[in-house]
C-alpha cells in the first residue's frame, strides 16, 4: 500500500531526551565491551555512504541503521514489535498491509543530517531545526542515536505516526495523533519486555505543570482545532504545551472521571480505523461533542481538574502506575524503584558501550532470550 502523504509530522522538541537516559543495570548488562547481538537471521549488510551498517527486518519493520551499540540493536526488534502491537490495539480494525514500515536510525547526527538534506527536499530545512529527536514523513521514520532510553522513546513516538499514516484511511486530529504518540515515550523493561508507562513521562508532566502554574494552557476548543503545522510553527514553549496538553487530553478521555469517557473515546478510535474521517478543523468541536455527548465547557472544566491531578501526582515505589491500555479497561502495575530508575538519568558517560564485533553475524535465537552483557549505557 502506498502511504498517504499527510504532510510533515515532526517531533520538534529537545524531547524525550528529556527525562532520562539508559535503562538500569538490570536490563542493560554486558559481559564485556564487545558483544554480538542476537538479531533476526535475515539481517543484511548495508552502507550509508562509506559508513557500514545493516538492515534489520522484523514482522512489521525494515530498519536501516548505522548504529553500532550492540545491546540497543539486540533489543530493537522486540521493542518495535511490542510497540506495533499496542498501536494496533488502539485501532484493531486498521488496514492490514504486508509491506514493512521503513526506519532509518543513524549512529551520528551528521549522518541523519546528510540523509535529510538528500531526501527531504524543501522540508529539509524544517527538519534540520530539530535539536534532538527525529521525524516521520510519508510512512518513513528518520532518527539518530541519543542515549538508549531516549532513542527508544523517539522511535516509539514516531512509530505511532508511521502506523497512523500508513494503516489508517484518513488523517486523525492533531491532538489525538500527538497525544497518543506521547503515550509511548516513557517506558521501562520488565523481564526482557518493554512496558509503556505514560504515568512516568516526566517531560510531559513538567511542561503541563509549568503551563498550569502560568495559566498558559490552551482552551479545549483551541486544542481540538489546531493542526500539526500550527503546533510546530509556534514558539518552542507553546509547542511543548500543545504536546503535553494533547498527551493529558488522551489520558483524560481514557482514565478521567473514573473512565467515564473511555467507551466514547474507543468508539472514536474504532470509527477512525474503520474509515471515518475525523479530521476537520472547521467541525472539530462539533465532531468531538457528538462522541462525548457533553458540552465543551463542562468537559474542559473536568479536564483541567484531571490535568492538575497528573501534574501534582507523586510516583514512588509501590505506586499504582498506568500502562498503555488500549482495551476496555485500564491496566496498572505496582511500580518498583528499579523500574522508576530506568527512566531517570544515569552518569555513565565514561563507560564504554558494548560495540559490534566484526563481522556481524545474525543469530537465529529468539530476541530477548539470551544472556545479557554487563556494561551500563552511555549517556
């Protein structure tokens, strides 16, 4: 299927990069500075200019990468496929397409800039203003290596944009698009599997809290009628508020008022997956009210209350933490100190990354079922 061109969908902030660096020692360990990752058996060699890399194929992705961090590459297929399953759970009736989604993940920003200049035409200047992160366009995601936690967060966010532009018949509203994408940024690893935990998204929480304190939140009608171009055309601070408020709004429509709006929100997502066009700036408020059967002022007041709850909540070991929950009911876990620590910065700048051995030899063992090395991630 040829991806629809919805125009640029950009992660423009110095983002997720934001709340932390690598996962903890328990999930990122190595027996030494040299490690052969367990990759899908059909992994191929690839070069970008003179830089050696590889093409890693999974069930739904084709990753062109020059990254040499062996442990990140080992976890990458599992992370991407787990995220894809969650995207699909939000839109279970989405179109099925056998063509994999392409990701370009570069080991250095300079490579990312070269690719962008060579392939993005007139859009390149806009994308090159991104301070840290990545972008998606026409069903392709393009990112470069940050620390491990942030790199995965960018890929999960941009992966949602890839999914929506390639698997849905129509563009969805910007608040829904960006809000749901932000739900996938914060994550931790549990028994070798990634969990997406929006409660731990400190970057969005901080932006939301600051906007509440300054009285600078957008009105609900402004959020509903804004498109992506308007959002990224504002100042960085206002763009950050839009992202944080969209994230909070999708949270509210799933969890707020004891899940009151969850059935209507799931109906909205289901209709989008079935081909209903929900994207209309001129009718955005009318469409929204038709699903939630309540006037916008009342919903807006309750949303502000919920936003304050999100901003003020303290997450500590033993807290109930919400996981991304596309289904009819919420999923929570009791969070541990180690899991919280995975989303916090670690000072590992002086420790070596376990790099790929030469030559790269793909393995056939299942990803995630190998003994893992003992080196902390680089920041």
